[in-house]
């Protein structure tokens, strides 16, 4: 019994001693900072990119997922109007006080503003073509052409049902 007690005590003491290292453990998981030389080409390229896009600090974006409460399509007129209204509110009307003034997401979204623009363009074009019966635009998925520019929708719009010609 005393042998078992010594083994148990040794293991308990060893575990406690080795666990003290975890108290001050700080994980570093930034490849650019931790594993790249200070004068590496990737650091220079990243600095040029940050300067070009004026994106100083850690990039982030906000994602808001919407789904109809009844599980149906958000492209039905009543739901579509609410989606457009919500997107507009989140993008430009919801504000927070900062540094003595009110700012909106549009004031600081920088390179991520275009993500919301893609959704807004699609939703408004869909409403014009399919609900208001105006315009003659072909809305395709997973990408569509807008004035000669190809816009990729699949990153922003999900669970899409298509006819046999990839038309929404």
C-alpha cells in the first residue's frame, strides 16, 4: 500500500509541477509575425497592401445571416422588402457614438463594404425585375453580370433554388 501511495504522490506532484508552466502560457498563432523574417518579402507585400487599402489594424467584418421564419424564400415581396430594409439599416443607419460623433458600419467597413454592396445590388435588382416588373436583367447564380462586371454571389447568398438555366 505504501508503494502505491508513493507512486500516486509522485504522479500528483509531477503533474502539479508541470502544470505550473501552463499558467503563463500565451499562444502565438500569427504566421506573419512569428515565423517570417523582419525583412521578408511577405511582410513588405502585406505592408504595401495595408497602405493601399488603408486598412490599418486587424481586418474584420460583420456577417448577418437571415432566414424566413416559415422556412420559405426571402425573395417573396414582403420578406424581400424587410431584408432590404434590414440591410440598409445595418449598413448605414445603425450608429454608435465614437470620439464625440456618431459612426455607422459604412464609416469603417473599408474593404468589406463591397461584400454588402453585392447583396444589396442583387436584392434591389431582383425586386425591380421580379416584383415591380421593371428592367430586363437576367439574374443568374452563382454569379451574375452587372454592367459588364461579374459579381460572385455564392459567398453571400445561400440555399438558392434555380430553374434549369441557372436563373434565380
